[in-house]
């Protein structure tokens, strides 16, 4: 019995050691000396814009295969992430520049994470709840004198900026997400870009469905998971996003009496076919 218990214990230690090694953190960008860091206002997003133009179509689908195979473009993304790292998140910067920076950082880091594991069918293949490498938690972007992961960018930075439309701009590499626009967000265009992509989001059947006969309105699971960012009650949440609904849906919902439900989320990769 003692020998069996010892063998079992050693086996468990080996398993957990292997799991920890396989769950090693990964990094993007580089660490910059404090004297070389700059304000978020000074980060140039044009390189990311050019990559999105090259590998993302108007529907938000990504040609991951071509991007991964293109050495020059892989290097260009690496360089862009390195430049993102140069920004000191604590330095003074305009709100619009911060929104654009962090949305681009989230999207670029997600693309980087997928390219590192591609080919794959879903980001959920790489987000285990217990053991193993998790793109959302273990892929870090160096940021000023520290580091930040995708979970932190979303929940600790963007969601605290009181701009709920970020949920229609940040893209987790899934079909159920908002489309990945084939242009980078910029401070001077951020308002129009948020309007455009939020309107696009609710124009899609996968994100909004109206059953006039049974007076049911079904919305993306995003409005279930993050509904509180739009308002304290369902009615407040609907009022917040209704300006972006198609006209026929606005007209119907404005008449009242609709129940609200949520749609299944499609976690399949947003890859070009």
C-alpha cells in the first residue's frame, strides 16, 4: 500500500509539473526603458491598418493561413506590438486615443495569439478553464513598465472607460464576435468607427432576431454577458442599443410588449474559407 501511494503521488506530481510547463506564459512586444516610453497619443496604428487591409475582408473574416505564411507580415505585426509596448499607459493621453489604442491592442494581440496556434478551429481550443495555455490569460503584451493580458485589457481597462460600444469593436477571433474591421481604430475616427461597427453588428441575423408574431426579440449573448455595461435593467439596455437596430426592428420594438432573449454564441474561428 505504501509503495502504491508513493507511485500515485509521484504520478500526480509529474502530471501537474507537465501541466505547468505546458501552461507557460507567452509574451508579445518588448520591455522599454522608462526614458524611451511615450504617451498613447504618440502611437502610430498605420502598420496595423495596412495588415488589416491585406488580410481581413469587408465581412471581418481573416486570412490566417496567408498571414501566417507571409514572413514580412508576421514581422510587421511583431513590430507593431513592440511599438504598442512603448506606450506608458499612465502618461497623459486623450480619451479617444486611449480607446483606439486599447481596442487595437486587444485585436492585434488576439490575432497574434491565433497565428501562434494556427491552424485551429476556435479560440476556445486554447482557453482551458483549469490547466494549460490560455490565450486570454497567458499571452501578455508588455505595456510600459509592466505587462497586460487580454482579460485585463477588456475588463480592467476598456470596460472601465464607460464606453459600452467597445463590445462591438473588440474581437475574440470568433464568428459570434463583432466583425474585425479591416481598418485600425484611430483617435480622429473612433466615434464614427464605433457607430459603424455597432450598426453592422445589429444588422446581422446571428446577433439580432425579431419574431413579430410572438413579440420576441433575441440578441447576441454579448448583451447577456455584458448587459450591465449598457444599463441596470433590460429596458435601459435596449434603449441604449436601439438606435443601432435596423429601422423595421426599431419600429416594432418601440411599440412595446416584446420579451427579450439571447442567441447562442458561435465560437468557430472567424477565418476566411
